[in-house]
C-alpha cells in the first residue's frame, strides 16, 4: 500500500470511528455509510465565539434537515469526550445550529465535533467536522488577540488568492479575534470581473447568486454570510480561532439609520429599511456564534471577560442611534445619541465593576475620524464626529459624558479598538489638545479592511484632541477603493504580558509586515 493510501485509510478510519463515537450514546443503530452524495454534508465549516473562562459558543451548518450530534473534549483524540444532547437543523434556521458549551475548565484547549444524521433517514450519517478553541485563563497568563473589520466589500470577493488576511492572522495563533463590523457587505453586489486601473482584471473566482445583487430577502442576507465562509482561509481560521462579532451598517445597507431613504435607489425593490434591518439582524444571529441574550434576543453589545488581564466591551453604535443628521445639538437628547441611554448606562456599570487590568472597548466606528453621511457633499454625521472641531455637540455629547464618567469613576487602562474606515491608524486622545477636556488620555487603534476596498485617510475632528501617531492608507497617486491585491489590507494584534501586564499593539498588513508598534504600561491601583 502506498503512503498516500495509508494516510487516506487512517483518515477514513478516524472519520468512521469519530462518527460512531458521537452517536454511540444516542440510541441510534450503528451508522450506515451511504454514498457521499446521499450523506448530510457540512457546508460552511465550523465557528466558535464569545469564549470566556468556563464557556464558549460553537456553530455549524448542514445541507438538509438533520439531527446534529455534538461532543467536546480536552484532547484531539476525543478520548475523554463529553457528549451533548443533539440539536435539529431545520429550514427555519437555514440548517444552521449553534449552542453554548458550559462548565468548561479554564485555560484549556477545547476540541469540539459535529456529526449530522439525516432526519429523513436517521441512520445515514455525515462525516464528522471538528474545531477547537482555548478557554480564558484564571491566572495572569499572557493573552494575544487580533482585531479588524470589513470583509468582502466594494465588489472585491474571493479571487484566486482568496481572503489571505485571515491566514496571516492565524499564523499568530491569537486566543480570539474581534471582528469590528462590516462583517458582510449586503449592499455590495459583485461582478465576475472588475477592470483595474493598471489594465489587469480582478476575477471573483467564487461567486453565488446572492452576491450578484443587493440583499433584500432573508435568504439573500443569509447568503452574504455563507459566501464569506466559502473562502478556505476564512474556514480554516474559524476552525482554530474564536471570533467575537459585532456589526455596523453594511450588514444591512450603507449608513442605515431612521433617516435612510431607499426611494430613489433602483437596486432595491424593498424600500423599508426597518424590514431590511429585521431580516439582516436575524441572519446575523443565525450565521455567527454570538451569544444569545434572553433579555434582548437581538442584542449585540455585551462584555466578554477573558481572564484577569482583559475584559472586552462590545458596543453597538448602529442599533440605538438617532437618525443621521448634522449632529449639532448642544444638549443630549434621544435624537443626538448614537449608543442610546440604556447601552451607555450598561457600559458605565460594567466598566466600573470590571476587575480586569485592561478594559478594551471594541467600537464599530471611530471617535474622532469624520465619516460623512453624504460623502459627496461632505454633509451629515454618519459616525460620532461632525467636523466642526469645536466643543462637544450632537453625538459627541454622549461620548463626552462617557469619557467624563470614566475619569471621575477612576476607571483606568481603557483602550479603544475600531475599524470601519478601511485603513489603519493609531490615535492618542490628549485633553490638552481638546476642546472638551474633562477626560483622561487614552488610545484608539484603527484597523481594516480584512478583504475589501482600501480608502482614506479621513480627517480628524479636534473636539477630543486626537493626535495622529501613525497612519497607513492609499496615497493620492494610488487613489481610492484599492483591491486587496494591492496589499493594503490590515489587522491589529494585541499582546498583554502575563508578568508585566503591559499591553502591546501592533498594526499589521496582510503580508505580515509590522507597520507600527506601541507598548502601554498599566496604571496600577493605589
């Protein structure tokens, strides 16, 4: 027998043994292995997410109505596997299932495995599919995580190279990855080919019908998610690194708020932004391993405690904002808010209660960068800053209130991470340079895109005194909306040292070049 056939035989044995092991305690007869075309198939790999010290979410999707058997173990051989009650994958959830694994040991590699049984022929089983993650530590061990945003935007899809940035991040073996929003581009239809300025052609080697038009139906929104997971870099990354998801606008439609008007947008037959948002939100929660919040099932803002060194606070600047407008109010009102009162109060409480050394605020939009609602005419606030460089107004009032609270409550070691603007930068917010000065200095780091058009850089609004410490984006000669093949795709790495508790941020590009590095010393409690 040749070496390759030996390897294939061993793999076949392991797959068969794995499937048998998963269902052994289910009461089903021993598995019947039909021809491959007759077995259930896992279509988009596996995902994990929202991992903390004792729990974590797992996700998968199958191609037909199936009973999904699940088990997890602390070793790759699954010799000490814990078998879980099965879940049914049905059309109502587009055959996707996810669940929370609980009572896990801390600081431990967790291997998980799925097997699908065809509900029409219950003894017909799939081959198993596996993934892994590591739970958060109970002690002060070093932690590494990555963050970025913006996947499959501006018509740049899966070309011959694919979404390479995901593989580059995987080389660093992060404990987790923060996807800072614009996780899909539901409003960005793709073509098979795009002519580039140098005369070459970008070819979307992989393209599905749902990506050839803007998403309007629930099935089309689901299709946006499934498209990203057709990329092998993404699937391989998902299998070994948990992703903590948040969202922004392109999960629904560009710059959506209560003032968004699709009346004259011929791409859309469905003109109700509220209905599109509802469908998009359902797809977001079905297709990601985000935790379910019983008090508000569609909620995206949450805290993930990843051991004693870091708490990550995910905030949502999209769901509770007032309508996009000029944002020039001088008093804080519901119309002026971008986070909403309930979310602000939650964030204040959680920050004050945090015992972690570092409090990372994962924000889907930057604080001081000007993002215009009407880019062509440079009008209206889409993000926080409205561009007048003066005292806090409009949405800035809510941020000013939060920053003042962080100072007066004595909350230390806050760092903001964001994406959205499709380039990478480091900002130091200095009250001595600000119009609003009642806050302690802090850093904001910007990264992205993961795999989308590169834009920028944007202008800074000086209300909170941001100092530009580093920026990397397109040059004037290169222009805007550069394809991923230009190499200007970015992610960030954060390392927190278990002994010194220093936090080091590195801004990276998709070819794994380190562009900028800074190490922050923690403020010690008195």
